[in-house]
C-alpha cells in the first residue's frame, strides 16, 4: 500500500532527494552509534514515499533515539519521556492529512512509555512507530532497560538484572498491532525495505530496529552482526515463502511440531511439512516473535500485516454523526447547562 493511502495529503510532492530531508543541525550521537545508519536510511527513504515534506512530522520522547526530529528537515516534536504516542495520537486526530512518524527507544517506549505504547497500538492510530532497541539506557549512561537480558550487569544492576526482558514484537502483537516487523541497523537494504513497508501500512506500523550502542552495550546484537553468526541465524521472512535459513551447505527449516516450532535440516522433511510464512496469520506471527538464538533463528522482516478500523477515521465518523444528529454544539451552552451555581 502506498504512503499516500496511509494518511498523507493528496498534494503532489516535489521530487526530493535524501539531502532535502537533512536538517542543518549537528548530529550529536556518539561516534559509531547505530542511530547514524538509521537516520541515513530514513532520510533516504523519504523521497520514495511521495509525500510533501511539509506534511511529514517526526515525534519523539526522551533518549538518544529521541533526538531524531532535530535531524530531519520536516516538522517535529521533541516531547516528554514516554508520552510521544499520546502526542502522535492527538496530532493524527486533529490533522489526519499529516504523515506521522513516532521515534522511540526500548527505554522510552517500553518502560515509562509502555502504557502509552499499548494504547496507540490497540487503537490502530495511523502512524509509523520506529523503536530503536539497543537493550540499554544510553542517554543516562548505561543502566539496564526493559529489553536487557536476564542477568545483565549494568551500572544499575551490578549483581545482574533480575528482570525478564520485554520482547517488543510479542508486546506489539499482544496489544493488537496491525503491522509488526523487525530489521537491523547494519542491514541498510533491508532496513530501507522495512521502512517503506511500515510507512505504507494503513494503521499503526510497528518496526523494531535492532541497534548497536557501541559505548554502553557494544555488540548486544552480535548474533546479527558477526558474519558467521548471521549466516547461521538470520531468518529472512517473505510472505508465501518457507521458513528456511542457514548457509547454502547447511540449510535449516522451521516447521511446526504439533503446536510448537522446531528446527530441522531442510532436506529432511517433505515440502508439504514446511512452514509457509503468511503475514495475515496473527497466531503464527506470535510464534515467530518468540524465536531467538541460539535455539532458533532470528526472524527479520514483516511478521504480520492485517487490516482493522483506523482510530481517527472512527473518531471523525462519530464527530460527523453527532453534528448531523445534534447540531454543531456550543461550549458556552454546555458549561451553563443543567444545575449551575454562581459564586460571589
């Protein structure tokens, strides 16, 4: 689906280049941060969306990832910790002609902002969420985050984290998200593809980006960075294709063994036994979200894309119905209706 159908204005967009989306602000992330690659990929993908630059808005909360609006030559809001989903929802309801991106991190989006994230996902607000997941708090200098591994030693967990980590994909699916995908900051071509898919979805597009914090949690995703490990564990999801992964001389497949996924040698099972990926299968997406190394491959790509009513469309329909049935209304009449008292 085109981004035009995802809530952009009907005004034809000029022919932009990546440079048109680069702001004049100095980019202030640590040298080597994965955010640079994500920023470049987003700026590169913008011209292909076909949306006028003045109709694009980036909204963020607090954190390293949340400096993003400063670096995009579009409109933007740098808001408060965890509340970007609420701001984005309000903007979409007030200005449904705008294309809204929400940029957040594993801390901002899944800790203090977890409740707001839940509601924007279940409501299916027509926005695109980019969640940078580096398994650490970077801006505050290295505390454990909601996605940090069990036992993770950090400045705030010197004896190791006692918390089980949040799985962002499983969280989004559990909240009823209508588009859920994952990509990796070092896979530029795949990231570009996923950014366009997420932006083109009509409804809430949720894209987890595995991102490296080379200062406070370097190689947190080494399973997807190391060349040999990536060859063994990367599972590229493609709609209508079997779940096959691994190097050419050691191909593996994920099949269903009863109600649970199982890894087998690809050549040891008939084609009829292979698990064919279906982006419309919500239950299968939930199983895929739970797969991770070392016992399973790491899925990247679109886990799920389904259709559901758009929150702001329903709100607009209700507003129009109320006006047609009861008239435009008056705040003054509302405030003075019923039993009122004048004091003084």
